[in-house]
């Protein structure tokens, strides 16, 4: 398995952890009756639950582009030290992004996001060279 695929698998596990953290926080906020209900009118989550939800959704969005980068690098046979380093930078940035979002680290949350986005973009560019 390429290093990029390994990091993609770990990013998937990170997403699962984010989903679990969000689910616990959301259930604590809205209570079991709402959590187990049909949610025809979804509750607006605030505080930690809302931030965990937004961080999780942001990672879903980032995973789309990162997965594309990993597929292009791997299937194109372009895996190398640059793409592997970028993949690890992406994962570390996504790990750091969660507490940055939850605790409202301004402007660091945006800077951390930009590092992960840049690493993903460099992976795609490296695959084209």
C-alpha cells in the first residue's frame, strides 16, 4: 500500500472519530427523545455540538479532494516523497483542525485548514508533473 493510501485510511478513521464525538455531543444537547425521533425539523446545534458538526462536515468536504489526490497519485504511479509528505501534512492538519474549530482558535483554524488544502493541491500538481 502506498503511503498516501495509508493516510487516506487513517483520514477515514479520523472521520469516524469525528462522527462519534459529534453524535455524543449532539445527543447530550438535544436529548434522547429528539435524537431518536424522525427529525422532520432538525434541531439547531450550538456550542460544542454545533462546532463538532461543522468540523465534521468540513472534513467530509476536504476528504473529497484528498481522496481525488490519492487516487490520481496512486493510479498514476506518482507516489513519492513529496506526495507522501503532503498526505501526512494533510492528516496532521485535519487532526489539528478539530480542536481549532471546537475551541475557536482564531485565526489558527483558518490557517490550519489552508495548510491541509495546500498539501492536497500540491499532491495533485505533483501527480501531473
